[in-house]
């Protein structure tokens, strides 16, 4: 029902197609990549896009297309996993704050305010730096950065839903607190959380690419779009394709995910339609 | 208004405490020994021991925190372990390029967003509106490092109109200085312009549907005067909110922009400190950035109360 409504939005089919294609490419990377993404071939360095190498090769002769294909995995994993972490942790914290009230509420929400007191990318950069370079550090860093949004959203939902009559009814029937939370509050609080999560994935992918571009995240020679773009910027004059291949993949994926997120929002919460 | 100011300032205090605790904890989040993370393995044990002592890492953690906070309150944000330079001096040397970049970017974004947002809303569903909304989508989805490289490729490498990196002080050499800031400012400003265009268009559309607009039109005012006198003012409130919300993105964007264009600003300092594993410097700069961010948000909050009197009395 929700999906059918989402599909009716004009740009949603394009977004869904992009997302589906990205997922298929990520899953099928070993089959789809024409070359080994790490294999160097100095004789073929900086080759122009052509029949042998559809997107050309980089400065050590690696096939750009194969690296873009493998990089899809990193981007999708980073986008979805970091948002999943934030959704889970944020919702739990928000629920705790909204349900417990009082001191716990104050402490949790001030802590969330503190996280929001840092510009997101700067916080992610600092966390990624102390956690050590690598995908795990970036996932945790982005998870932390996005957590407050979900905590605030969930808390607001819990506070609003706790006043509803069906919660009173459940309580009057003697249902224990966790049962009310699980059966009554959570299902009703879910839609805005789902909307926020779907809109956040595109930003998380952008953020991972930014951190990789700066040198955190997947380390060389591993392929991620952001690090490929950074590595290629010294060759803009001779070989712009090193930058434009992963750049186009990143841009199209983010646009597609934005359309999907907008469509899900419109379907679940028509009031927010822009 | 005074009550609003007091209320907002009081709300900041606990957050500030938590922010400082968080920045302090940063050093202790390193997996393993932070000293090993900061110094290469080859460095001999006595140098490591003296750094450990200097940073107070050999003492119990609550003592470390108390000492660190005590220094903070006296305005001592620590010093770089690489150069020994105090954080404050390092940052004050680099703040001007960052501010120049940010204000130029802001100017670029307003110059693009206002005409585009107003015309898009006034000429809804025409070609120009579609161009405006497509631009907004492009700006929001385009990562700024990619945009920077596209601009460098186009205006620096291909057309050779503008320098592709480096910084010239615009106070000493106005023209060369401005030229060195054009591409960075456009890079940083475009994303902001996209968000403002989108917000202004939708808030104008909302205002255009109000009864007072119908009344103004019925009085026989020209469309331009209706927009200028009645619509624009009411449509500005969401724009200010969004500007406030975008501050964080702007600072993050400045970090990347300064990195790509090799501008010697505070953002570049963060990246350099992170990769030099100069954690005391990272802590100091991050704390200053957070303080600046909190203060700017406070200003936006107060500005909001000033623009919209309804907020003052809530």
C-alpha cells in the first residue's frame, strides 16, 4: 500500500531503478567487474576510456570501471549501515528519554544537544581520526553524528503517543510497560522514523565519500568513490576520467536515493510534501 | 527580548559542559595507547614518557579532566605536540581566510538564491521554475569536493581563467586575493544557494496563497509590489531558520573546500591536525569550532526572535 503510493510520485521510478541497480552492482561486483580492481598495469596507465577500459584507467593502470563497481559496495554499506546504527541507537535513546522522563530524559537530550553542537562533518572527522582509519571507524563516526536526529524524533513521538487513549486503555487493562512500548508506541512512532532514515541514507553516502576523500575510511589500494576522486585530482589535466567515473556514480546514486526518500516521505506522511 | 536572551544563554551551559567533556574524552577513545597513536614506534621511550607526562596522561582520569578544564577556563586550549605552538595562536592566524571564504560564499549563495527563488515562485510551473528547482536538486545532491574539481577542471585547467589553488591575501593584493577566492566561494556557496532557493520558493508559494495577498492584488498593486511589500517579508522567516540549520553544513563544507583549494584556513588546520595525529591540536580546534558553532546558532535563534515577534512572547 505504502509502496504503491510511493511509486505514484513522478520521480520515484527513476530513484528506485537507481537504487536497485546500485544494489545489484554491489552484490554482483565480482561477476560484473571486467578486471581485478587492484591489479596494476603500468603499461596501461592513464589510458583513455575505450573498448578495453570503458571508463579508462588510473595512474597505475587500474581499470576505473572495475573500481567504481567495487566502490559501490563500500558506499552502500556505509550509507545503510551507519543510518541503521543511528536509527537503532537513536530510537532506543529517544524511547528511554520519552518514557522515563525526569532526569534520564534531561541527561539523554542534553547529550544529544552536545553532539549537535559540532558541525557534523567536523565531528565525524575527529571521531574517525581517533577510531582509526578504516570503514568501521567511519561507520561508527557517522552513526554517532546521525543519532541525535533519531533520538529527538523518537522522543517527540513517544511523548505524543503516550497521551493517546489506546495507551490509556492498554494501561488500564494492566499491560506491562515494555508491552505497551512494543505493541502500541513503537508501531505508531515508526513512520516518521522510517521517513527520516530513508532521507538520511543519501546524506550518509555523501558523508562517507567526503571522509574517504579526505583520507579516512577505506585505505588504499581499496576502492571507494571518495578516495578514488581524491587520488584522481592530481591528474585532472591528463586524465579527468579518474575523477568523473566515480563522481558520476556518486552523484547519480545520491540523486536516486533522494527521489526514493522523497517518495517514501510523501507516501507515509503527505503533510510534509514540499 | 531580554528574557529570550537569558533563557537561550542559560540553556547553553549544560550543553557546553557536555561538549567539553566530549572533547576531553576524544583523546581517550583511541584504541590502545594515545601516545603510541601520536608518535611513531621508532620514537624512543623517554620522549614518549615526557609527552605522556606533559599531557598528564600518567595521572588518574578525573585529575586529568580537572586540570584540563582548569586550563580551559583560563583560556589555555593546549598546544600542538608537533610545533609547540598554542592552539589559540594557530587558529587566530588562520581564522581570516576561513571568514573571508565563508562570507564570500554566503554572498554568492544569496545572489543566486534570491532572484532564482523569487522568480521560481512567481512564475510557478514555467520553464524558469523548472530550471530553478532542477538547480536546487543539483546543488543539494552534488558533493562539494566533486563540484570543486569540476570547477577547477573547467575554469582552471581548461579555460585557465582562475587560479586552481593557493591563497593570496586580499588585503595586500585585492585583485589576486579575490581571484584566489572565487572558485572556493562558488564551491561552498552553490550548495547553500540550492537549499535557500528551495526554501524561499516553497515559503513564497505558501505566502502567495494567503488572503492578504489577494487583498493586496485587489487593491490594484502591481505583482512586483505585492511580492516586495507583502510576500517576501513573510517568506523570509523559514529562510532564516534554514540558514541557521545550514551553518553546520557550511563549516563542514569549508573544511573540504579549504582542503581542495589549499587555503590556509581553520578547516585545513583540522584536516592537517587529524592526519598528523596531533590530538591536542585536534581537541583545541574542534572545541573552538564547536564554540563558534554554538554561538552562531544562538545568534540565529535571537535573530529569529527579532524578525518574528510571535516567538519572543512564547
